[in-house]
């Protein structure tokens, strides 16, 4: 369940990059989530300026890159798919 936010914070969120948006959505969800759910929530909340029609590949790529390149990445793969 998502909580409510200060309306002034919403404008700041719209200028996020993909990585920041993914981390915010994951934090707000408070549980593991599939790439499709994360992408849908980013789009629903208009967190990034340039939202693609199908954002799943962008979200998947950003998470994979973080897991590959950052030893202390906040992301973990629960299972494939």
C-alpha cells in the first residue's frame, strides 16, 4: 500500500532519473516486486519525464546494470522472470 505524499514533493519526483524512480517505488512498496509492477507504478505516478510506452525493458536494464556494476546494489534477484 502506498502512502500519501506532500504535494510539493510530487513536482520534485517528476524530475527523477530511472534509477531514482525505481528505488522510490521499491521503497514505497516495501516488498519485492516484478519489473512490470515497478514500471507501471513509475508511469502511473509520472516519476520520469520521458516515459516509454513499454518501460519494462528500461526498468529491467537499470536494475541489471546496478546489480552487475555495484557491489552494494540495493537490488536482488528473487527469481528469473
